[in-house]
C-alpha cells in the first residue's frame, strides 16, 4: 500500500494518525474571543494564550532532542508520552477551567507534548523507511497534517459555538488518547543507553550535517513569507469588504486544503524537480499573493489564492524534511527533525508578522494589498535565488551516490 513494505504499514498509519493531531492549537484558536470575553482581558492576552503551544513546542523539542541524543529516553517514549499528555490536558481542561492561569498552563502542556511527539514521530519515520518509501510518506504526512488541521479547526469552532465556553474546544484533544495507545503498540522499540562502537566503547551521536542546517534556514525563511496569509487574511477581507470573519475561516480552510492536495502530489513532483522544489514553493507563494494583492475585492479570487498559497506548504516542508533525511542517521535524526519540524516552522511563524508587518508598514502603510504584493515579489526573488544556488551547487559539488540514494 502506497509502495511501503507490508511489515512497515502499521508504523506508517500510526505516523499518519499522529500527523492529524500535529496542529491542535488551530482548534483552540477558535476560543480566543470566548477567552477574552469570559475573563475580560485584552485581545493580545487571549491571542498569546492560544498561540503559546507553538512557542513552547520549540523549547520542548530542544529538551527532548537533548535527552534522546544522550540516550536518556527513546524516541518512542517521547512520542507516546507527548501524544498522551495532550489528551490528558484536554480532559483536565474540561474539568478545571475557572481561572485565566488554567488557559496558560494547559496550553503550555500542549506545547510541551507537541515538542515531544512532532519531531520524534518524524525521526522514527526517517529511521524506518528507505528513500523512496520516505519520500512518499513525507508527502502523505503533510497531507494528513493539513487535513487534520481542517478537522480540528472546524471541530474547535463548533464546540465553542455550541456551548459558548472556551474550555469545550479542548474536548477534541481527547482523540489523542487512543492514538497514544496505538503508538505504544505499533511504533518500533529502541534500546536505551549509549550505542556501542568497536571494542564495546560508548559512541556519541554524529554531529548534525551542515546541509541539515541549510534546509532549516530555508524552511525558516519560507515560513516567514508563508505566515503572511494567515496573519493578514481577516484584516484584508474586512478592509476591502470582501466578506466577514466566516469568509476568513473558509479562506484558511482552503489554504489547508491546498496543503492536502500538494501532499498527495509530493512524491511525483519531488522525483521530477528534486532540489528545485524549494523554488516551486516560493513560486506558488508569488502566484497566490499576487492574486490577493491585485484582486482584493473578489471573494472567489481570495479563496483560489488561499488554495494556491496552501500548496506551497506541502511543497516546501516535506521537501526540506526529505532532503535533510539524506544527511542523517539514527543517532542524530531526532536533533535534525527537531530543527526542521519545530524550530524552523515555530520561529518562522512567530517572526512572520513581526518582520513583514513592520517592514511593509514602514514602506506602504497599512495596505494589506501592498503587503501581499511585496511578499509576492520577494517570494519570486527567493525562488530565483534558490534555483540559481542549486544549479551552482550541483556543478561545483555533485552529490555522491550514497547521499542521492533517497532520491532514487
């Protein structure tokens, strides 16, 4: 099935199930307004509360990567514990939700869990599947992440709307408890303790390859531009009278639907374009943002552009993960996937409004249309720069057969 060996299919489906709950904070964001009204706090306070998991996942990812590198815990333990912690937090939020500190505490726990299971599930995939298998799994996984994001967003919004209470959004997290049970049963076991080299001597993990750091930087920069849509679409629609908050929600759903579509197409595109997948991702951003900036009053164009921008996420993220996997081994894959799976997207997403809003505000004022066009032109420049860089690198230092094995 999907070109994966029969003995690995249970692991594949478990990793895909985990991918569906990789963005639990999207469902919680539906309760931001309810939190603001219930506790009488400013907008920023409620927004910080619901975005806390994304920030804490980076910190947690660093901690677990260090523990795994020192062989204090296994990757499977980190994944199972992280997924179960998110489910347990959901249950606690349904029972105890009287104070604002509960919101911060629960979201901090969710971020801790995300940092444990997101990069390490990816690391297990890298260790388990061969090159062509992992190329396929990386794309399908991205599709499941976006599909799960759509489901969690809709579920969170429905629960809050039906009950009028922010805490009910956490009920959707209960689904992670059976997923943790499945992961406990199906993920491969890994021995604790330091690995042994020749003569029985303790061997430390190999350092992270410089190309892993390069793909981390590429993904971080991409996320700064990708985040322009989600942070500006609601304001853009309101400014140009193209709809309301519901329209913004539909646009974000279209964006994630684009991620689903590109995820299923990733294997074929990656085999054809290889390193130029990064250029394609930025070209997709260019196309989507130019449409948004050029036709700001059209609801149909906004939805189509959101879908195109969504394509870029499942073009770039699995490309960086798959490419970096060619330079990892089981001793350093946890650190590598932490860098690409949590550090790059978390930091890039956080910096996106800080950089793009301030820069375009200084240049063009508050016009979101100008902001999207600026992001489009910058993305086109990055697409060209990556294309030229990859062409030069291929001529100077052709990849060895061993490192290229995952492509073939």
